[in-house]
């Protein structure tokens, strides 16, 4: 008896995440020397650190019988499956089958391995279509350059629902005027606006016409081998030194009903001002920022899963329409490559 495979669509590709991109997976502190199993990008993955503290990732699936490698034993850059002891190296190669030495499984590379980079307190994974030896570099905006002029904090959370609703939320500057109107940083500015789209060499900016540095006035979407979004919130003097408050966001599907949400809170400063800002953030501002995120979470989690099928959009939503169309085109291109055997 054969099981008919579901027909893959562009929407299904977007639901589990596009291939051949870097994605943030989790905060760095979540991965230790013991194997950790995480669901991301439509897959179950195992992560661990070796003796040099380097993070590795494989499909959480032993090539022998499919047992979870996360229930096994870390042996440096390898994991020994807890079921039958089969040892799988971090590049996906089976190095030893202790129950049957010399069998054809030894030396094969049946397990999908993933390249990992740690940046800005997060573990990033390259979602390749197949095992590759060298991934493209992870390119992030200037605010997340470890050697740059910005200081940042990572805010990580998980929200119920499709991660694409999080993208819509960030590509919607006008909601700040209403949903976050009690926020110390988003209480100013007009409650009506006209918007425009401005193309860049890496994506586009969706911005209010005639209002800048007053409220949540614009959002940038960019593709630099990873997808990220950026916005600025003007700060009152009570917010400390550093000028506008920059938020960089990146969002990863855990499942169709759960999203991994990453926001880096950044300000441009150095020396004593950097120290002052970091102290002020931890002791006063961080709680306020979590309160704003909580407003977003409650709103998005209470939306029906098919809410985007029953919309009546208007001018404020041009950015959302543009982003959805672009992502759908990327998914269609990936689907076409798969059908041609090139993905």
C-alpha cells in the first residue's frame, strides 16, 4: 500500500521557511554540552557543543532506525545514538557502527548537517537544501556588527501562531500609534498618515510621509542572505544617551502554530555612555520593552489562523502587501527549482 504524498505549494514552503537562508534558532545560552532537540523550520534538529564550545547541528534522526540523536551521548564532534551506539559526526557522516563494524553504513553521509554561527547572543543556522561544505557568510545590519558602534540586547520569545503574522506586525508602523499609545516612546505624532515604499539595494523601506523621528514611523525589510527587519523609535531624554532606539528583528518558524521571535534592542554609543545605557536598560527600560512586546503577542495570538483570508486592506497596508508578494515569489522560485531537481 502506498501513501500519496501531499502536493507541495508555495504557501507550504513559506510555512516551514525558505531554504538556503540563515535563520536565528535560539539564544546561545540554550545550547550546552548535552544534546538539545529543537523543532525549527519544519524539522526536528539536535544541537550540542563540543569540547571547544563550538555548536553543531544535525537532523535529530539516527540514520540506522530513526531514533532521536538527542537521546544519545556527545563524543566531541560526534553523537553516539543511544539506541544502538551508531556514531554520527557533525558533518553527517557515520563514523562507526559498533554492532556491525565495516557495514555499508560506516563512511556514508546520510544525515543532514547544518552550518552554525553564533552572533549577538544567538545561534544562527544555514537552512541548506543539502549537505554543503561552505555556506555563504552571515551578513547582518550595522547595528548587529560585533565590532561596530552599537550596543545591543537580545529579546527572545515564542509566540503562538504563524511567524508570518509577526512579519505583518512589524511591517505595520501605524499600529504603534494605537496599540502602543501608552508607551513612553510611542505616545507622540499624528494618528493619521499616508505611506510610501522606498526601494533599497537590499530590500525596501515602508515609511510615513511627512513624519520622521516622532513615533514608529518606518520599517525596513532586507535580504542579506538572512531576512531581517529594522525600525527606529525616538527616545525622550529620560531614556538615556544614544539617540534613537533601533530594533532589529528576525523571525523563524517553529511550526505552523508557533514562531521564534528575535528582537535586538540597539543604540549607537561607546565609552561611559555605553555603560550608562546598558545599566539603564537592565534596570528600567527592559521591563517597559517587554510590556510593549506583550501587547503585540496578545493581539497576534488572539487572531484566528485564517485572519489573513478575511481582510479588507487599505493604504496603510501597502508594505504588508509588498512583503507578502515578495516572499511568495521567492517561494514560487524555490518550488520551481525543486520541480527541476535543482533545489
